[in-house]
C-alpha cells in the first residue's frame, strides 16, 4: 500500500490532507510539522511519495528538496503552494520535484497526482535496472519450434493471475520467461521484482521477502519494505525457489494463501496484490519426496508450469542469439560493430552448450570480442573448448565434456555446411529466396539442391 508523507507546518492542513488521502486514495499517511522533521521521517520510513508545502519557517520546501537530492533520497515529491506564485513551483521542479499543485486544488486532483508520481518513480526505477543489465541478458529470441512454442505459451499464461512455476536448466532464460509473463500481461505497468532465493542468507530471508520495522533486529535502523510490498501491483519473481529454507516455506505459503505480509517486528498485516512467478532448476517433486520442500507449497506455486528448453534443443537459434549478443557486447565496450563469418556461426551452432546454456553463449561471444582485434570473428576466434569440447573430465558443474569431433575432413566440411544452411534458414524464417540471396547463391533452386543433399526439410 502506498505510503505518503505530508510535510506542512500547519497542523490543520496536514491532518486534512492525511484524512482525505486515506479516504479517497486508500493511501497510508505519515505527517511531519516541518522540513527538518520530514527529513528525519524520510531517513527511517519507507515513504513512496512526499506531499510538500513550500512555505514553511526554518527548513522550507526548497531546502527539503535540496537535502533529499544531496542525500540521494530518490522519492517522488509533489509540492504545493498557497501563494499562487508558480515561479516558485517551477523552481521546485528544477530541484527535483515531480510536480506542483495549488492548495485549493480538488482532493481528487491531488490523489491523481500522487498516483502518477508513484507510477513514474517505479517506472524510472525499473528502467534504470534494465539499463544496468543491458548487455548481460537479452530478450527471448529465436525462431526455432521450441522458442516459438515457449513464446506462445507465455502469451497464453500472461493474462492469468495465478502463480506459474518456470523450470529449466541454469542459464536457459528462466528470468526472461518470467519477465515475458509480466510484460505481456495486465500487470506490465507495475513493478517486476526479482529475488534470488539461493543468494539470500537464511537469517535475512524473511526480512528481504516480508520487510522489517525499525529496531526489529540489530542494524535495522529504519523500516524497510520487503519484496512482496515492493512488487505490489506487479510481479514477484522468486528465482531458485528450491533453495528456500524449509522453516521459511510455511511463512511463504501463508503469504501466498492470504495475500498479506507481516513485517519483522510488527503484528500489523499489510495486504499485497502480487502475482508470483517462481523458477527452479531442481526437480521439486524429488525435493518433496526427500523432505526438503513442502508439498503444499509446490501445489500453490505449480498452478501453471512453464518449461524453458535448454539451448541444445534449439540450436537453430544460436546464430540469431550470437548476433544479438555481439551487438550488445560491442555497445557495452564502445567498440565498432563486428561480424561473424558463417564458419564461426557454424562452430558455435555445433556446440551443445550444456554447461550454462544461453549464458554460456553470451560469455563466449564476449571472450571472442576481447580476443580479436579485427572487425571479423572467424572460426579461429571461437574458444578451443567450444570448438572441440573441453579436454579431460567433467567441468566443475559435473557436466561431461563434449567428445572431440571425429571424421574425415570431407565429413567435417559437410557438417559445417549443413549448420550454415540451417542457421541461415532460421534467420530468414525458412524463406528460400531470401536465404539463397543472403548466402550468395545464384537462385533459390541452388539452395534447394543443397538442402536435398543434406536432407534438410522444414
């Protein structure tokens, strides 16, 4: 629930605003009788929006805005004035305020402005997160039957409010599938909050998910929302849900069943409207049988299931993904665009990517860019362990190394040619003429002859 802080030196004004915002907007409210008191509240409470009077004795609204900016308190502020001097309001906006109002504005207008400010803040936060992640992840690309089927399933499930359990190997794109469910559904304008359950210490798990009040434990110097409250109106993605400590699974189940959370150090439940998407690379049925995962929690999470295929099941998508990652890596490092040769793409496509799937492909492309100075990445730029399988035994994750390729030079050339043709067909959605043109063949009949020779059919 949105928490609004009203800062005004006039008691009657701030109390009236607090009452009307609760009544008309359904907001929770806090009040402060001046700029200094308001800044103290902002240091300790998880405020979503500030309604700020500009004309106050002592620390006025302008000083509040300047201090918030200095302390990096990134909270939207709506200012209001009773003087009618809108130049002061414009000055406040330049200091970082989201917008301004006159004190005689209808309360419905104030509610609407606060709602817009909170939505804008969440959108800006999400955009910042996506920009930080640029180059580290990509959209779920691919034209293989497996990729197309997954996107169709995401579209079908996106509008359904029920929980979804996403399964798949490490690095296959489970979070991208979860984000696709969010962005294609009615909650797309709400927040998408991702929590890696495997990365949370057991002592912090409850606080991270459900939040805490000030003083709830040593070091809790201010109240803090948990992931459920932060994701209100949107989607909460619980990655590696199988790593959740068993004692906390009952608390998570209760939140899913009641739609309320109770912060550590509080007895007051808070209602949350969140769609939960969980993901795992474990066999949760086996975890249940072993007594490490609650069966009732599995039933609650697994209302709908979504399996993300490993990259080896959609090798036809490797060239498209590799080109996408190449562009991202070049942009990330600020270097001129580069391109793969068909031989390099064929070598990438011949690998099974069993160690870390799409993430492994992305890291491989980055290694190639760093290792080669020129604008063209040839087959020689493909790391040796990718071209021929890692020598020796299994890798640290326990995945057996790929065997060394066998065969005569003629056989290996035929394999490479077949991979090149398949990759080009996938890129061109199996449009024969366009594919022949891309490959520099005389006409589409030339391509059809090669396809027949290799037994390639759609």
